[in-house]
């Protein structure tokens, strides 16, 4: 008690979580985040011209939150074999299905030729979602490639579900055709560049 000094000042609450005594919501956020390391977190950036359902699938896939066989086994929701149904080889993880599967590799080879970029090799979803940044394309084509990559993931997932649940078989060539037609439909209706022609789209002349 010896160190306590009393004064005539009126009692008041004081915020001690920040460098000044001014309390605000921003100061709370800053205080809560001050001891958290976000350096390894991947910040998912949405594509505006691609529908929400595609953005959400890709966002969930990137976080490992889609129902691949590997994910279901880890959650004790499936106890069968987790072999990839697209190639019959390898465990069905999101990385295998979208990156290293033979079918996915063929799709990426065709997409890179279509978009006039170097071969697309990826070992994770995060790698795929950054391909456009290092593509050497102009800003407009880069934005298109970013959306196209998301549509590829959407179409591979749809093809996988069709094969698993409806016994429908889609080749890499058919998946790429779906990507081009869905991409054109969405880009010409949802982006600011509604005057894009099908001829320019299929030749990726979009500078
Ligand atoms: Zn596979």
C-alpha cells in the first residue's frame, strides 16, 4: 500500500492494451493479433468474375476442407480404399487430385498451351493459385488466368464426383472443353469486358 498514491482526481477506466490510452475496436484487434504469427498463413484472393460457388470450393480445397477420401478417412467417415478414381493410382488427397494426378497433369499441360504460358507444375493448391502471378502475362490476361485456374479446379472436382457417384467418365480433353466454355460464359457475363468474342477466348487473345 506504501506505493499507492491517492489524489483528488475522479476515478475512470483506462485502456492499457495499446501504446496510448485511447480505446477503440482497432486497438482491440491490434492487441489480439499482436502475439499471433500469420507469416505461414496463405491469404486466399477471390476472383470477381468467377461465381461464388467456384471461389468457395477453391477456398475450402486450399484449406484441406473438401471431402476427398483421404480427408474422410482422417475424420473416421470412410474406411474403404482411398485410391484416386480418376487415375486408379495414388491416394485421393486434394494435392493429388488437383496437382499430381495424371489426369490433372494432362489438363494443366493443355491449359498452359492454351494460355501461352510455361508448363504449369504445382505441388499444392497454393502453388496453383499463384501461377498467374509468375505467368509473364499482362494484368488483364493475368486476372483471366487466375479465374481460369479456379475453373479448372471446379471442373476436375465435378469430373471426380461424376466418376465416383454417376459413373460418368470425362477425359482431360473434355474437362478442358468444359473449362473453356464455362470460362467464356462467366467472363462474358460477369466481368467488365462483356464484348470478348469466342474466337478471341479460344485463342486466348485477351491482352
Ligand atoms: Zn489420380
